[in-house]
């Protein structure tokens, strides 16, 4: 038998915390439900389990109910409306009584609920809000390609969060350093999304059998870690501490220019974008019929040990570039460094080497970085085309 007395606002807030874990229609019916057990509500997708607490004047027994009808019903009630949820021992349906009547909600036998067993692994550490922020910044860079499941994850290790889709790689400091069972955590994307939403200090608890828990007041997220070896991401981060060339871009200006240059391009086939730099300025050039180019007036170029004037930068996918720039929007100004830049008067104009994006005010790795791989094919434009755009660049600067 179950009897829970609470308010619509309390239960609605708890459901909002666990709802992202609930599977969509088409999954096993029990995964579209939540478990009401005392003054807690639990949801699971078999990889992540989220349990939220709420205040109740009476909280006895348990029941499993479909989440969507329950949420829709609660949204029609005032926050302070007192409600009673009850279930008879021989029934699976849950009855919700409110001030003006009652509603019978479809349910499932409690015995069918897939509990995620968690045994304490003997180690726990506390992390601050920086952990959630770092994971949130990595989410846009997680691969959506299901065949490489080990890239559908966010890696927590060595004080950083790491994610890559094969073209871009994000490295964000977490401030969370640990060893033992918590030294390396490979979070599935659904778990990373829940961790990114946590607020305040987080207790990270190691469990046996490849499980870990993230605990904040009122919410516990239990995760089954991905059992795979993450690629050695450090190999693609250039180690040269003093790059030969640095390009500083205003993020908003660059995104607006990118939108204008690609406005007539097919949305199904994003064009390649090339940034051509010289001491005269930076020009964005788009490889598409009719061509498009624009001077980035706020951009600046710093060259070290380069005798020539004109410099070319490898071409990148315009849609992926916009995603990288969105990551750095809060910093307003981003610096591109490293990479393999080549002078236009060289035989090979542009070669395929990773580019490193950092905050312009970052003198080290304290604020994270994004590594952007070039498009396949290496050379982006030929010498004649490069010289033509550079001449146009001079004309734009002069104007």
C-alpha cells in the first residue's frame, strides 16, 4: 500500500529534476515511468538513475506511474495545492486526490522497476561548480556517431573534462583531481548532461562494478560508466609553448561574418571556410559558387619569426567553426594559435594541422582550450586564389 501527502509544487519540482532521464516513447514501458518511493521520485534509462527528494507530510509505500500524465496534471494545479497519491496493495494504478476530486493514473507493478544497484567503493571526494561548468562546455563536442560509442562520452581525468567528435576536441579544467577509482571517469552522454545541470558543490562517490554517484542536496545521480579506452587526446594538442603565429578574433564579429558569407550556401552541405591573414588584416573566404569574402576589422595577427608577409590558414567546415565560436562567446575574444601555418609564396599554401583556440586573456591552460582539426584534403586554396584574396584584403583595409 502507498500513501504520499505533499503539494503539487513540491512533486512538480522533483519531477522536473528527474524527467530528463526518462526514456522517450518507444522504450520499454517501465522506462517511461517514475518510481514514487516515500518522499523520493526516481527515473532511470538503465545507464543513469536520478533520484530527487521532496517534502511530504506523509510518505509511505511505493508505486510506479507514467511521468507524462502526472506532470501534465500537476501543471494544472497551484503550487500550494495539497495532493494525496495512493495505491492499494493489489493494484498497480495510482490515485491522485486533490481538493476538488481525484484522478486515476496508469501504473506498473513495482516489482518490475529496474533498480540500479550501488555498492560504496570506499572513496568519495567533493567537487565545486567548476566540474559542472566544464562538463557543460564539453557537451557540444561529444560525437553523435553511434558506431564509435567511446566518443559518445565525456572523459573526466587529470583535472580536466574532455570531449571530441573527431573534428573538434574540447579540454576544460574541472578543478577536480582524484586518484584510485575516481581517477578516470568515462561518462555516457546522458550522464554528462545530468552532471552539467548540477548546481553548487557536488559529492562524487565511487561505487563498485564501474558505477559512480554525483550527489547534491535533494538530488542523487547514479551512473554506469562506459567500459572503454578513451583515445589519447594529448597527442593532438600541439606542445609548442611559443607559437609562430597568433590570430585574435572578436567572437561576435566573426560569427556574424560567417553567417553572411554562408547565407547563400546549402544547409545540407556546409561550405569550407578559409581565413587568410597578413599584416594588413584577416579576411574570411568561403569556397562556394560565386565566392564570398569579408574583412574581420577587429582581428589582429601576431607573427614571430616569419619573414614573409602573407600567411594562409587551413580550411575548416563552416558549421563546425560556428560551434567552436559559440563555445568561446562568453569570453568575447578568442585567440587561435599553434596550427601549421604556411606562407603563400611557399609551394604548399595550407597544410592540415590542428588549430588551438584559447581565451585571448589566457596565458596558459587555466581556462581550457579547443582543438580544431582541418578538413580532409590538406590544401585549401591554390596560390593564385590566395594572392587574389590577399589583394582584396588590402583593398578592404584601405577602404
